[in-house]
């Protein structure tokens, strides 16, 4: 499966699209006004310790306090190595209010929640992740060949133990290291250890709260994290950014240099594979399937639900076969939607009910296969008795919807508004309350055009009856700035 990366850069934002076989799979957006914080390291100050939650709120200089759980706090021995324990530790024994603590952001602020922090620090390079407080050497699970895993483990361990090699610390070998020679691994190890040394010096001189290490910008992170053997091209539409990325690639990702390409076409780069159209579709609830079926995607604060429907697809054999084919297609489509929309946390999938156990197994296997290329960590359960599949997808940044959209000022995120008829009846009740409370001859109703039109047309008879009942005159005035749910009853 061929891959291309499209990078669209402007002074205000950078967008990166990952395209597989001509179809958008992932989209990343970073705006200069509010960049992502994941990977940043701060010297923070503990503001509050909450024993009931076994957590602390830490000030790292953001608008909202950040969250640090006891399980994310490292305990070090006299040699500066993490002490692992299965015992539950009391947060009050680990930190106190006013204490300075070095933390790293593992989740961006999401919605009303502050950033999620850890003291298990890590620094990433092209081939390795350096963990200064451990002695562990781990290998990416995506490197499947056992001989290659052993080669890489031995290479890292021998380099770390050699004189003049890496300082004490642990490493995780990333997928990109598969097949890389000793020089590449050793170069990354030296770079990461030097970087950690400079960070320690900066931390020693800093005052809390302050940023001591900022992760790479989005375009450079793309080269570091997304370049794989089957990646064909990285197209960039900015000359300035192209030169900057080419220099970065020469130094840190040499295998990507020949794949970089400056895009100078007349059409916008995101029009090449209809990326703009796909982004627009990803902001809607309904996802149309080629068979005629469709998905309904609803994102809430607690979880995301995906409902599968046959729609116009009637099949050619029988109902069970129709349901099976729709579910198979839906499994592949929803896996892509999770990546494009960057949906994370708990995800509940309501497949159409299947009677055949073999059909359930095949649909689940199809979903697992479709999720294998996802860069985020996922876990998928079996089909429940109710026909639901529960899964989780690691969430470190805002979803596409939360990045590009804001809560509707009219419906406040409900997705619906009260009908004009409902608002009319609310106005009638408000008029009765006002008429009983005040002695006046006339009431003026201020409302939206749709509501006033209904009051003067379908509800005109009810208005006349109400005037006769309260013995007062009711007048109406359109307020163009009012939403359909807004109204006022004014005494004249």
C-alpha cells in the first residue's frame, strides 16, 4: 500500500495529511496561536494535593492547572534510577503543595480538562526513545522478526555499556529502527543523551513554572515519526518550509531526503486527493458507505458511539447476508474514520445484529485488520450479547471536530433547537405570568422571525383567545439577532 504525506504550510497554521492509495487516512493540524503540548517538559509547581483522587494539580504556566496522578510519579533511588513497586502509594508521601516538579505533557488539554502530566520523562529521536530514569531496553512490538529484535537489543545494550557510550538511562527502539545499521543507532543515542544533559542544566537554573523543552513543530515531527519504508513522497507547498525540512532531514532523517518534493502546482496541494472534501465530510455525523449503508458517528465527552445501518442496501440473497456485508464494509470504513477524525477514549460500535457466530468473528477480524495501520494504540473487545463492540483508542490530542469547530451558540452543543411551536407555547405561559403579576394594558413580545410568523399565522387564534382571557393587548416585534429559542415579553 503506497503512502504519501502532504504538508500545507501558512504563517498561521500547518496541516499534514497522510494519504494511503490516494485516500486520506489521517489529518494533523497545528496552529501558531495554540500549538500542541504533548512531549513538552516543564518545571512546574504543585498547587493542590488531592488525597481523595490520589492526584495533584500542577501549575506549568497554562490557563488551566494540569493533572498529575500518583501512578505517574517516579520514585528514584540514590543512583537516580526509578524504583518500581506494586504497592499503592499515597500522593501525600510523594509531593506537597509548593514543591517544584519536572513533568512532561502526555495529553493536551481536552475540553474543560487541563493537560495530563507524568514524571516518567522521555525524549524521542528518529530511531529511539530515551528514558533517563530507567535501565530498560525495549523493542517496538511492530518489529516482528525475532532475530532483528535481538540484534537491535544487543546493539543498544553494548553501546550503552561501552566507554564513551550513552550515559545511564533506558531506551525504547522505535519501529523506524528496523534494519538500521550501528552508526544510525549510536548517533541517536549520543544525541538524546546530550539533549538530556542540556535539559538538566536548564532545569537547575530555571524557576517554576517554566517550559524547559519544547517538542518539534508538526512538520518536523512528521519526518521523525511518520517516515516508513512504504512512504513514497512528502510533498510540501512552501519553499521556506521545504528548505527547512530538507536541512532537518539531512541531519536526522537521511532516508527521507530523496522523498521530499516541493509542490508548485496551480491547484492547492490539499485538492490533489480531495483532502478538503474529506475534512468537511469528517465533521459530519453521517458517513455514507458504497453499498448504500451508512454510519452515524456521535462524539460525546464520555465516549464516541458509532451506529451501523443498512440504509438503501437491500442485498441480492437474504437478510443475514445483507447485514454481514454491510458490517464488513462498515468495519473498514469506521477504522478509517477513527483515524481521520482522531477519535479517542472509549468507542462503542453498534453493528447490525448478526445471528451467525462465524459472521461475528469475521467482522471483528476485519475491524482488527483495519486498525493495524493505526499509529495510536488500540484495544478491541469481542462482540457482546447486545451486538456491541467496545474498544479504546489512545487519545493524546483533540479530535478533528474539537480542533476545527466550537460549540454552537444556538443549541449549545445539543445538535437540536426547540421548534417554533414549542417556543410559542412557552411565550403564552410567560404572558400569563406577566399578566397576573403586573397591571398594564399592553404586552410586547420580542422573538425571532420564525416564531413571530407562527404567532401571527398558525397560532393567531390562540393569541386572540389569550388576549380575551387576560384582557390585554399583545403585540409582536421581530428581533433579527435572536435565535429561535430566544424571546422577551416586555410591559408597555
